[in-house]
C-alpha cells in the first residue's frame, strides 16, 4: 500500500469545508478547507491577525460567545456537523477541549480546578472515582509530583508553567477527543516550554491535538501536519517535514525562514 | 509669562531647561497667586472681628467696662446703624461717632488688605519671575507646592471627621451622666419624654435603645430580603445575558431608581404600599397596623436595589473573561459558569455591596418616618409599627429643646452608636473589596 491510500483510509477527525467567519464587518476567515487526522499534532502557523485563533475557536464553537461573530460553511467532527441544530454545544466542548494562551486556572484549589470538568459532566461515580480522575490527569500532565501535597492550595499560586500544565490537566480530565491549544507556551520560559512540549508529544498518543504557535521550531519539533494561514486563508497545508524543507508557496518559505514582512 | 521668559532665556532651546516650560509658568503663577489668596482668606475669616476690635479699642472706657453681654449689644447697634437698620437705643452722638469710626476702620482695613494682597502677589511674581533661569528646578518646586495643597485638602476632610466624631463622643459622655451605659445599651423601653416638672407622670423617661436597634435591624433585614435577590439577579442578567442593546436600555432605568428622592419613596410607602398591605391583611383576616415595618422595609428595599445591582454589576464584569472562557471551554453551561466560577470569584465584592447597601438602609430616615411610625415597639413582627434609630434622633431634635436635657443628649448617644455600626460595616466592606482586588493581579 502506498502512502496516499493509507491516508485515505484513515477518516479525519475534523473536516472543515469552505469556512467563512465574520466579526461584524471584518472578514476574518475565507473559504477554509482543512482535514485534521486523529492522534496527530496539527500546527497552525502564520502572521499575527491571520485568523488562527478564530479557526481554532470555530472547532469548539467558542466563537458563539462573541455576539458579533458569524460563521458560514461546515465543520464536522467524526462525520457529525458540529453547527447543526441538534448538536449540544456542551457535549461538543466536552469532546473538544481547549487550552488558552494565558494560563487561566480558576481561583479555586488545585483539586477543584481539575475536578471542575468531571463534576459538571458527572463523569465520576463517587468521590474515590473523582480522586482517581484528578490523580491520573495530574499524573499525565506531569504535575502530580510537584503538587501532590498541596492539592488544597489555590491554583493561582502556582508558577506560570505549572499553571499552564494545570490547565492541560483540567482539560484532559474530561477525557476529550481533541485538544485545541492556542499558543500554550507563549507566556513561558524555555524550560517550562520544553516540559510542555514533551507533554504534548506524549498526549498525542491518546488525543488529537491542534496547536497554534508562533515558534517555527516548536511547530517543526511537535507537529506532523502544518497549515500556513495568511490573511484569512490557508496558503499551504501538508506534512510538517514537507512544509519546512520544501515549501511550495513562496510566502510560506518567506515566513518560516523569517523573511516575512 | 514665566513660561515665555524661561523659553527665551535659553533662546527657545527647550531641551536646555531643567524642567518643561509649563512648569516655569505654573511656578510663577502659584508662587504669586497663593500668598495673595491666603491674605484674602484671612480677611474673609477674621476681617469683621478685626474691625470690631479696633472700634472697641477706640471707644471710651465706659463701653469697655460694660459686661460682655451689654458690650455685644452695643456693637450690634453699631453694626445695624452702619447698614442703616433699626437700633435698640436712642441715637446718641457717641454712638454716631462710634459708627462712623467703625465704617472708616472697615474701609481702611479693606484697602490695606486688598493692597497688601495685590502687593505681595506682584512682589512675589516679580521675585519668582526673576528667579527663572534654565537651572531653576521649577518642576520639583511645582510638584512640592501641589503636594502641599493636596495635603491641606485631605487634612481638612480628616479634621472635620475628627471634629464630628469627638463632639459626638463628648455629648455622649454627658448623656451617660444622666443615664447609665447599661441602661442605654440593654434597656428594653424607649420613651424619652422627660417631664418639665418633677411631679408629672413619666418624669424620668426611659432610654433603653434596644427597641430602636431591633426596629432598625428588622427594617434593614426586610429591605435586604427584597433588594439582595432582585439587585443581584438583575446584575447577573445585565452582565451575563442581556444583549448590549438591552443593557443600554435597562441600566439607566435601574439607575433612575437611585435618583428618586427618599421623600417620594416615603409617601409611596405610606400612601400606596401600606394600605395595600393592610387591605390584603384584612382579606386573610390579619390585623395589620397602617404603619408597619413591612411597608417601610419593602420600599427601602426598592430604594437600595440600584445600589446593589450597580455595585455587583461592576464586580461581576471585572471577573476576567479568561475565566469564563475556561469554564465554557470545559463544556460548562452558562448557569454552571455563573454559579461555579463567576459568583465565587465575585463573592467578596458582592458581599461588600450588600454591606454598603445595609449601612445605607440603616441610615435611612425618611421612609421610616412616613411608613413605619414613631412607636418604639420591641417586636420581631414585621406587621407592627416599629421605629428606628435615625427616626428617633430626628424626633428628639426637632422642636424646641433644652440643650442639656437627657432627651436631647440621647440623640448624640444614638448617633454615636449608629455611627459605630455603620463604620464597622463599611470597614468590613472595604476590607473585602481590597481582598477581592488583589485576587487577579
Ligand atoms: N472578538 C473579535 N471581534 C472583532 N474582531 C476580531 C475579534 N477577534 C479577532 N478579530 C479579528 O479577526 C482577525 C483574526 O484574528 P485572530 O485572533 O484569529 O488572529 P490570530 O491569527 O490568532 O492572531 P495572533 O497570532 O496575533 O493571535 C483579526 O483581524 C482580528 O482583528
Ligand atoms: Mg491568536
């Protein structure tokens, strides 16, 4: 079997077709088509303001919370149209978790931060079950050893990198299928960044990950697929190794070699 | 002017100046204007005293040897004559002379003060104008002058507060000479009518403040019962659910409630709410006084709704958007987000809004006078007439009073007690607000 047939056999988890997004008058995304394969890391790169965050927020319908935002086109998750009438946004967001640019732990204890999702979705049968979920989520986000004796302390008292890992733990505690990450390391120092990158590489064994990043090295290191956004359009999409060694579009080449502008 | 010279002195090369040109301008203006202003103030405050003293000194010994009271009367006649008013004694030559002298002195002093104000100002203006040179650190001088003015203003506010509080304390101590502290704080009966003659009924009066404070608490409690849910829920609706258009429409409407004078609330309570309560009580066979704590409390609750809703609105909207995003991103519904994330984060601020509203309700007088009455009943029944601390203070001090009777003095004691309570509430509220502000930094 050659490469293309393998890819055709694997159903993409997320399929975007002809997506347009407007903020009032601003036309932020134009005709986006994108397939996101399961259990891979897909990186979205591109200059500031080109619509990466906007696209990411379409996938879990976070744009619904912005009154001026309007979307046309179609996005499916496992073949289901996530913008159809009979989709429950709450269910969708439980399946598609999100980690934000700035770590935003709740001003609650570390335990309650992680337990928040499982509690509202009723994922734990009893307290022991919940303890177990909190434990394994913190374990998987690599935070357990650092916080195991202060689970009742406030999550906002952690360092920036720890807070971001707490947010990742909080997201995987609801056992999503997809994790969206919007520049998760942009506020962190290189060491904290390295820890989170390692974590992401681990997480891809179980989750489909879409990550927005401004660091070319990070995209190259972490992702299998890369999409290059420019002025609301996807100029190039393909295997990360291809894009970084042999970009087809001149603009992509300029951007990843730092000559953009 | 100072500014121009400063610029000229460096041939327009502003960079060579130590401070900005504007600072030189302010420096000249402030140093010359402030002392002049000070002299004018001295004239306004002490001027008439000064004139009186000069006149007295010029008058013969016979006037100076009069008793204080008679001397004051004499001076009063001089004042009246000077402005052409009626006087209390036959117009004598000496009085006429004295009045003329008075007018002359007044005139002269006025001139002296005006001239010295202008003179000092212009002298200083010239002086500071000459001092202007590129090296002059006028920025620092202006800063220091401004700081001094600010310090003076804030000390005025503080001094006034201290003055009020200490006069409350002094008068309260005098009251406690008549009535013991334990009777005042623990007594169950309030009837401050001290009789004029010792053989009249109720000559002693009783000054137990408990019924007043329970009345205050009862009404405040009813008011909060109304205002807390309504105010809080409307704040939540405004911040979390209302579309921008609805917000633009509803918010001013709510705030309009805050602009209604309390007297209007008062007669609304007395003429509309109280009869409705009485009539509906009759329907179910309840005897309800036409003046009831319930009516006053309900209307007072309406009055403090805007206070609670706009303060809560502020704290709720200052909960960072990122926390909402985090909660929605985990699949929480709007209600779950509000209950689990927004309200807990905003809670200290919301509680302090409640406390501020409570101290406002405690201090409210007009509505209670009109709707709850003056009868100091010790009761927890909201359908009876009660009275509050503020209403009693009002009752104690309106009408003719001897100034040192226990009755009048008790007003100060009540005032001090009330002040302590509201101060305490405000203190807690401020503490909570501060804690809340630190949370997101
Ligand atoms: N809430 C909003 N209201 C109005 N316009 C918005 C809003 N959010 C984004 N936009 C506009 O949409 C366009 C795309 O924004 P987006 O945040 O998706 O860019 P981005 O690629 O994530 O940029 P960055 O790399 O700086 O994060 C921009 O022109 C921006 O001004
Ligand atoms: Mg972005």
